C-alpha cells in the first residue's frame, strides 16, 4: 500500500467513526410531539382559574364540565376537558414520551420545551433500557392548585432509574398557597399529607442540575433509597412562612452531593434523615428557612444510622437555625456519627449551632424518657457570623447517651438586647480546639 492509500484508509476509518458518532446523537422525545401543549393564549393566573375548576371536575365524579372565561384577547373561550390545554394532555404526553425515551437502546432525552404547561401528578418509572436518560425541562410546569381528590404524595415522581439527568433551566411550580392554608399538621398528628414537588425514589447514578422548584405544597424534593446523586445549581423557593416546605430531604440514601444551590423555604433548607450515608453539602445558601438539619432521628423503630455527613462552606441568612441536629426523646436506639460542619457563615440566624436531643415538635412525644440516639464524632469548625439570639451555641445532649462533640474556631456575635453572646451545654462531652468567641459551653 502506498502512503496515500494508507492516509485514505485512515481518513475512511475516521469518517466512519464520525458517522457512528453522528448516528448516535441522542434521540429527543419532545412532549409537543406527544400532544403536550403550552398555553400561549392566557396568562397563568387566568388559566389557573379555568384549570382549577375543570380539574376539580376531572378528578371528581362529574367529568362533563365546561367553563367559559374571557381571555387576554377579549374573546370568551369555552373550555372543556377536551379543549383545555391542561393536565390530562400534558400527563399523557409526558408519560408517553418517557416510555419511548426509557425504551430507547441508546441514551435519550425527554424534552419539555420553553412554555408554560399545566400538569397533574405523573410517575416516571424505570428500569430503562438505556443506561442514560435525560429529563430536560426548559419550560415551566405548573401543578393543579387542588390535589384533594388525588391522594398522592408526589407531584412528579421518578422511580427505579439508573443514569438519570434532570436539567434544562426550567421550573416546577407547585402552587402550594392553597395547601399551606389547609395544612394543620402543627395541631393534627394525623394531618393530610400534601404532595412533594419532586420525589426521587430508588435512583442510582443521578445528576440533577440547573432547575428551579417553586412553592411546593409540601417538601420540594425528597430523596429516598438513592445511591449516587449530584445536585447542582438548584433554586428552591417558597415563602418563609409556608409550612413543611423543606427544600431537600434525604433518607435511606448514600453518596449524595448537594452543591452551589440557593434554597429559601418555610422549613428546613436541607434535612437529612435516618439511613443517610456519605452526604456532602457545599456552597449552599440557605434563607429564609429553618436551616440545615440532621434529623429528626429516633422516631421510628429500626431506623438506620446516619454516618458520614459533611456540610461546608455554606451561608445561612435570616434562618431560625443554622446547623441543627435533632433527635426525639424516649426514642429508639440509634447512631449518628462522623458529622462535620465547617466554614459556615451565618447572618441574622437565631440558633447558629444547635443540638437538640429533646426535640419534640408540637409536644407530641413523651419528654420524660431520654433520647437513645448516640451522637458521636461530631465536629463544628470555623462557624462565624452574627446571631439573632444571645445563645449562639446551644447543646442539649441525651441524659442516657451524652453526645460527643468537637468544637473549634467559633466566632459568633450578638448585638441585641438580651445580653452578651453565650453558649449553653448539657449532657455533652465536648472537646475544644482553636478560638472560641464566646467561650463554648460557658453555661450549663
Ligand atoms: C355534557 O354536557 C352537555 C351540555 O353542556 C350535554 O349536552 C351532554 O349531554 C352532557 N353529556 C353527558 C355525558 O352528561
Ligand atoms: C440501584 O442499586 C441497587 C444496589 O446496588 C440495586 O439493587 C438496584 O437494582 C439498582 N437500581 C437501578 C434502577 O439501577
Ligand atoms: C463514607 O463515610 C465514612 C464515614 O465518614 C468514611 O469513613 C468513608 O471513607 C466514606 N466513603 C467514601 C467512599 O468516601
Ligand atoms: C472560615 O469560613 C469562612 C466561610 O464562612 C471562610 O471564608 C474562611 O476561609 C474559613 N477559614 C478557614 C481558616 O478555613
Ligand atoms: C458571610 O456572608 C456575608 C454575606 O451573607 C458576607 O458579606 C461576609 O463577608 C461573609 N463572611 C465570611 C467570613 O465569609
Ligand atoms: C470575629 O468576628 C468579628 C466580626 O463579627 C471580627 O471583627 C473579628 O475580627 C473576628 N475575630 C476573629 C478572632 O476572627
């Protein structure tokens, strides 16, 4: 073979490789091609009125309903189940697009393009044939206001999937205002549970990035039995007084990393429940909200341990708590160990550092017996900023199993009327390091 021939063969090889790459371009399953409709005619608030009344009928007994509403263009449109650009269409479109994408041999993408879509509860399940599937949302999906007839714990549930990516810059708007008004969980232990915006159940090897979750009716995101997940560049937003709107709740999951995200809610920005292992939280801004919490632990029998949690380089602003660990009194035995909180900056935070092993919200527990959850190898390091109460480090350990903590480099100031900044500890074995301003465990 001459050198020209060799070059030509190389050229052909390269070309065929390139063609293969080109052919393997990720197929996109666009909900629009499955009957999904964005609503271009009306604004959200008007469409919501229509949607909600149709919605109530759709999920109620009488499905034969029409609603007439004057729209932006001055024309009165009559909406029926069929003509409404609404929940049923979008649910079908998304679930069908998902089925095809999930059944794809090669990596695939489900796309919700720009636009506003009304969508009821959907369940997107695997296992998928492809080992990588992207749920790309560029538009905004809007939940029905009224879930009363639905009895679901999740608006959008993703379950049993390997290699999922959620991305696209879009928004999940849970429209929780009505649910918050109906939420009586602070008085009623058997209260109705409203759905979370996003439920991630049994997912392995997941990336969630560049999305916004707004005004969920309940928790914004729950992570349950997931293994390996990166959560990056999220915005989570609900008013500071909206009940139970935790940003991200993790339970029974391992190797989860949350980073570069801004979370403001009416409850914990991030809460880490039983069975969480190797969780890393960095560069999260939290506020308003109840802070970043481990717990509540010890409520149920056979809870799994919490091991290996690191929270670092986070800012908390205007929250009720900064870093909090909470366990129930008269609890089941349990363990939370290897917990590290470092480089935390607080401003206007009521309890910057708080360990509460007598946590008993709404007094629905027996406070006489001690918590049996052992806190071990817990480190608070380089916690700085401004507290809005004078008790800046508050440790209430367990009488039965005193907590074991290491506290170093605290610089927390208080400028209010309740005296100077102080730190209170009970039932705690504390090892001090670095500088302490104010002195840690000055009072007991
Ligand atoms: C639905 O309502 C229309 C009038 O709005 C009526 O003509 C039709 O018979 C109704 N269909 C059923 C199944 O009730
Ligand atoms: C996820 O990983 C677990 C544990 O290795 C395995 O049992 C499960 O089948 C996996 N699920 C998926 C969808 O990959
Ligand atoms: C998981 O966390 C534990 C406890 O902190 C630690 O010993 C272990 O090295 C971590 N595993 C990995 C793979 O990072
Ligand atoms: C302490 O934490 C702050 C962030 O709150 C960070 O800027 C600073 O570098 C940290 N100091 C050390 C010594 O790590
Ligand atoms: C703490 O965060 C505030 C912004 O919320 C910033 O102005 C301040 O410099 C930060 N302090 C440290 C020590 O990083
Ligand atoms: C503690 O923080 C204050 C500001 O709140 C600052 O002026 C002071 O230098 C800090 N002290 C140390 C030891 O870092």
